[in-house]
C-alpha cells in the first residue's frame, strides 16, 4: 500500500504519560501533524490544565491539526446529562478548532432501540451544527455494546438524513462476530469519517479481548488490521487513519518507544 503520511493521525491515548506539549512535539518529530485529543486522560479534560489560549498557541507552534476530540458517551441515550457533556465538548472543540467530536454508544449490556438512536442523532446534530463541529459515530464491537455493527450504524445515519460520519475501528470490527456480514458490499466509504487502528497479539478467544489487549501493529496482530486497511483502500477510502492503542503497557513507554512503535506500524501499512 502507499498511504500518504498526511493521512495518518495519532490518538493521544498512545502517550498517557506525556503532557500535551510533549505529545505535540513527538508528533512533529515523526513528521506528522494530525492528532486526536481525549477527555479521558489523567486530567479528565481535553486541554488538561491549559487555557484555550495556551492550547491554541501550542497548536500553532507545532503546526498541529486537531482531527477529533474523543469522546461523547453515551451518544445514543440523550438526556440532560449527555446534552451537558456534548455542550462542554463542543465548546472545547470550537475553541481549539477541532474538526470533529467522536460519539460512542452505550456499552453496559442495555439495548437501545433504533428509534431511540435515530432521535439521539437528530437531537445532537442540532447541537453540533450550532458549533460548526462534525460528528463521528463509532460502533463498539463489545458484546455489551448497544451498537456493534458498522453497516447498521451507517444505515441509521442515512435514515436520519444526518451529516454525521461513521468511525471504523479495526479492533471493534474484529470482535463483533457479525461484522463481516455484507460489509464489503454494504459499506459506503463516503460515509466513513475516520478509521481507528490498533493491534492485538493476545491469542485468547475473541470474546475475551478487551481494550487492555490493544497495542500497536505487528506481524502477530490477530485483528489483521493491515488486511482491514488494505480492503478499505481497495474500496476507495481516502480519509484519515488514527492509531489508537489502549493497553496499560503504554504507561511504561518513553517517547522514544512511542516513536518507534508509530514508525513501525506505518511501515507495516506501507509495505
């Protein structure tokens, strides 16, 4: 594959011990400039303890493009609490010029009807439009997730006549047992707004895999993430790929190891 480096993005989850400034410096050193920020790091805030002005200055200094803030949860059960979270994250996104906000479904073993999800999408789209921020809906493959299917998520976005886009995640695609059903024929790459990439080397049964097993890519990756990306490229996807490992192993990685892991993963995808 030949994927232009400008299409790669680094999720801050890969660098849990680095400050935002150190994270931006690392991304710049490896020749990239796109990042995903999060609201679930040590501070619990997108900007940690920085002001919007301080964030804007760092973004400008290191030529950073904030692709998304990750994430609004649970997007498909909208109540006053969720709307308040959405409002706060959208304020953050607008203030630092983040292009989109990722939204994740309820993942607590509780079913959410298609009608409730449609209503949530329509309600949230009004909020997003007020801030000029794009919405990215990410199905989660866990058995406890209320929205596991990328194809079904795409259908609901279309049914809602929404401008929201779909997030494909190689981990969540792998652990959803029916993910391959009609995927190649039904998925519309024009509805995909972002692809998350991670790797898993744990060979236990798929149903036992959790975020803790998510690392970077290797030749032992049971998710077959490289093959998943090759297929998306063949289908015509031309958007952004964001590396999003989750394992607690990352807490011990120094900056040099993070850089090595990113460069190695990019090499595997380019081979």
